[in-house]
């Protein structure tokens, strides 16, 4: 488990935190952004597109449809050129898509044409369009109108196609199963004793059902994995000095679940939990009924005695980072689905870090159980505020298959691309 904890410096951790790894590398290495800028000024190229577009519009009586793409090898794919284009990696499919939505055939997508595209893109599994706020549509349009001339040309569309549409239609999906360990279910920190009185064992059925029925591209299991002398254990309070700012002044005064401030360094707030998930004990084991997908990695967190770690990505003070982000980045993961225990602690912090790192993030609500109802509500709200989604387990499959395409997740990806474009532009100006 030591190998899973990357002791990176705090400065490199925070760099990573502000970057957008899932699309960053591919975007900054991609010729598309640079070529977009150059070619936006190429009149002969635009002229060519105008002629091609003109020919195509006459056959487009109906609004073009972006087809649902079923990754589970569904055979009936229909014959629409647009539908085919989404399955095709050759450059022609992009041009087919572009000209299908360029309804007036002028070689550009104007805002109204882009709105039609979004209506085709953001649909539920029954092919019904999701409503999208005009402000969000405008933000997304502005993201892809890189030269700000109020139109998306074919070169700007290349970025839109490669980095946005294709990823929305064919997301790379990871399920992160957070801390479904004995101590949180029936052991020393059983959440059934906490205010929400949740039964942690209830996450087993929906999680196993997801694992049995949904083709995730990868699955990760996280484990709270503490050494004996861990800072979060109430009975270890005498091992460390309390800071002057701590409202609890002495170890004797402290009660279970109090929040104290330790002197450090660094000075850090810490909630005092009962001793739990001690490495290599029964309490730290994953619940015996949870299905373990063969070859799926375990991510161990909270291994440093001096700092607690709720999230599967970073410890609570971002002093270190686990291998999870790098692994997801290497796999090209776009969408992170999170479930497990405890909803308002480790699940929530994992989801919020995934959002911060640039992933489209989805909490599987019925695959989570938590500590307090109020904090669970707040967790959901924070995830939704970050353009993540909170869904039920039976909604997951069509999302993973790219048949249910949520606007807030598309918006999130567009905003990540916008940050990257801005960064590349700034670098080019320097
Ligand atoms: Ca047009
Ligand atoms: Ca433009
Ligand atoms: Zn812990």
C-alpha cells in the first residue's frame, strides 16, 4: 500500500489540483487548438466549407439527430450519416456532423445552429431532449467560438467534436467504491450509531448490481487504512500537542467526535473518531459480500499517521496524493461515478476532488450511506454546484453507454476545455 501513496510535495499537489488532467494532456498536445486559430483566418478554406454546406442543407428537412451510442454492442445502428459519423474516427464523420447542423449552409455554426446541436446531444435514454438554460448554451457556444467572431467554423468545430461531442457520446467511465469496510458497517465506527442511523450494509446490493450490469471501463476500491498511531483516533489524543487555537485545551477534556486543533506542523484541525480501519485488521477489510472485480486496484488512504484522509485523491491537507488521479488520467477516464461510505465524508470528499481535478463526476445516491442527513444534503448540493450529477443506480447504465447524456456534465467538460484554451492562449502570448 505504500506504493499507492505518492509523497509528492504540497506545491506539486496543488498544481495538479488546479489542472484538468483528464483532458489536459490531450488538449495541450493537440494540434487542433493551434490549427483552429490559424485556419479561422483562411478564407479559401471557409469558402470551400460554404460550398459543401450549401449542397447539404437541401436534404436536411428535419433537425439532425445525434444518435445514442450503445457501447454494449447493439447491432441496430440505423443508417443516418450523422449516426454513422459518431462511430467513425475518420475526419469525414466530423465534417458530416458539421454540415448536418450547418442548416443555412454558410460554412459556420451560428448560435441557433449550435442550440439545435445541443438539443440533439443532451438527451435522456428515451431520446427526449433535456432542457438547457440559455446562459449555459451561450457559455458552451462561446467556449468553442475560439476567435470570438460569433460563429463556430470547421476548425473550431474540430475541437468541439474531438474533445467534447465524442467524449459525451462515448464517455470513459470509472466506478470508485469508497470504504465499504467492516468497521463502518458493523465495527467500531458503524454508521448505524451516527445521527442518520443508516445501515451501511444497504450499499452492498446496489453496488453489486452496478458491477454486474454496467460495463465500467475500470473499477477502483478505496480503503481507509490507518496505522496504530493515527492522528484521527480519539484514544491517540495524548500522542500529539494541541494548538493554542483549539477550543478543546487538553486531552482529558476531549470527547469522541470533538474537533480539535493539533500543533503539527502543519497546524491542523482533526475530528476525533473511534479507532477504526487499522491496517490488516478485520475492521479494515472490505465487506465480504461486495463483489471484487478481478484486477481492480485498491487505493489505500489515511496511511500517514500524521494526517487524515477522507478523499481517495488527496489527504485532508493535500500534503500527498494517491495514485488514483494519475491512473484515471492514463486510462483517459472522463466520468467518475462514486459510491460507498460515508456519503457525507469520504464519498463526498472524493467526489468533490474529482470535480476539482476536472472529471465529470456522478454520485450514485442509493449506493451511499452516511453520517448526518444535513451533511448528506449539503454534499449533494456541492456536487451539483460543481456541475456534477446525483443519480440513482438504475440511471447509471444508459449514462455509461452514452445514451443518457446530461447537460450539466457536458457543461462541466466545456468549462474544463475553456480553462485549457485560456491557458494555451496565455502561454502563446507570453
Ligand atoms: Ca450556418
Ligand atoms: Ca469563431
Ligand atoms: Zn479513517
